[in-house]
C-alpha cells in the first residue's frame, strides 16, 4: 500500500478544537469580531478510519464541552462556546511510550530564542 500522509495506519488521530468563554448574562458579542475572549484549545485522541471521521468525532467530543453552567463564587451563568476544529493530524505509530503523535515545523529563530522555548523539569504543573 502506498504511503499517505493524511491517513493513520494505526487508526488514531489527534484533533484540536477551539472554545471561547462567555458570560451568558453579559452583552452579546457574537457579531463583534474585535471582542476579546478567554479561549482554550483542547487536543484529544480519536480512533477513526480517515480525516473526515476524525473531524466528526472531534466535533462530537467538543460539543460535549459546551454545556452552560454556573461559574465562580457568585454562580454566574457561563458557557464555553465552540468555534470549531483547528487541526486533525494522523498518528503514524502505535501508541506506546515514546511514540511520536505530533510535530510542528517552526520558522528559523535565533538560538537564544529557541533556548527560551524549553522549560525545566518541575515547571509543567498547572
């Protein structure tokens, strides 16, 4: 079988989706492209036969993150609103310790700037 960079030979895909945070009692800013929002880009794994099925499964999972709830100490009605899928990437290796699941090509940067991108052990806690 010919190599296809858009197909996962192991049936797994990485899907990322973007959510924005809104207070439901606030002013409606859906039409204001200049409005600013807290956002989260979540990344999940899905088992799928192709990119389109992975996209659909990613959308389904993402929509599960959009239920309204009461947030903060005052119980303000809030919601994460789904903007959409930002990436669907095939995984080429079986899932195991050390398996590569994602990569990013970056534009050339100065060494001092590259060094600033890495963080020491113990600095990854939330």
